[in-house]
C-alpha cells in the first residue's frame, strides 16, 4: 500500500452522524467526507448501500463482495446517507442483486432524484445537503422486510439457526433481493467489518492477529488473511500498518484512509 500524497495534517476527514429517529428503520447513518488529497479511494465491503452526493451527481454506491476503488480529486467534498443493511431494496424500489456497484440515482427515481440534485447543487452546506438526502429517503416511504432485518441482526449465529419464520431456502431468496447476496456472504462481510474495528488495538500492540482471528471465529490466522485479501485487497498486516501510520481510530466505516495506487480511476 502506498503512502499519502500530502502530509498527515492534510489527511482526509470522515464523520458519521446518527439518522433522524423517524428514519432509524431505514438509515444507518449520515456522513460527510473531505478528500484531503487526490487519490483512488478504496471503499471496503459492508453490505450497505449509500446515497452519495459528490458535487456533480447523486449516486447509489453498493459494496458487498469486493473492494471498490473510486478516484477522488483533492479537496473534494462528499455527503451521503447509508441505507440500513436489509432495507435498501425497499427504499430504492429494486432488487439489490440487480444493481451494479455505482448507479446514478436518476436512473432509478427519475425526476425526484434530478430535483434533489438541483437542490443539492444550490446548497453548499453539508448539513443542509444531508437534510435534503434524508427528506428524499423519507418521501420514498419504503417499508423493509422485518424478517430480513431480524435475520441481519442475528447473523452472529449460524445461518441455519436464524429463526425468523422463513425456511433456509426462502431466507436466502429474501436476502438476495434485499441485500444482494445470501446470509453466509453477508456474515463474512460483517465479520470482516468487526476485524476493521480492531485495527486500532492491533496497531497499538494491545492485541495480536492470532488472538483477533480466534475471537472473531476464523478457523485460524491464515483464514483471516485469506478473507482480508478477498474483501479488501490487502493482508491484515498491511491494514494494521495503515492504522499505525495515521494514528487515528481504526476505519470502522467502509472508507480506507490510505492512498492505494491504481491504474483504474473511476469517478463516483
């Protein structure tokens, strides 16, 4: 992994805020990001879908099976809301299995999305922009499948033990529609996200990779390594070095803070 193109003082900023109580069933959070320096931004899988305003377009960004790399210019500002895992299909009005990693929201919502883009373009304040996105989601009045939401919450158990009133085959079908993958794939992604939240103690020497692997239920440290490379493109040790370098809390979110060299630059 590469190093930041600018000093640490110019590093990117990413902050999350809780959603309005009325939208807590469908939104996991709102967020605001500032790029800091031009680079390919690596977005790590978390099983959620984000509505993202980048100053030019309003898009849906989905990450589930592999990291996504998006080129971001220096000092770019992004505002978004994260749809709760299992709720995105009801809000977006389409099966998550049919969506590519990045979709222009106007292709799904037509005039509503285009009017939101116009309002966002007229509003430079990130707080007001997030309010526009929240209002847009509220107007959709999407009602997620409670059985899928309950199953998502129960994924710390074996998938065969999830009791939500559905057979295992029916549960998988509902998951593919609402999430974009079956329960076992989402379980892998959520366990990887728990690993990301432990990067800070690993970087500080308060935990070991072998201990973390055992605590998270991986078969061994090698199993953790294979899953980490598959879902992030880097080894666990490389991600720990990133956490050491930046001396900030581990990326409990989907956004990697490091400069990742890439020959494929795609705008969000």
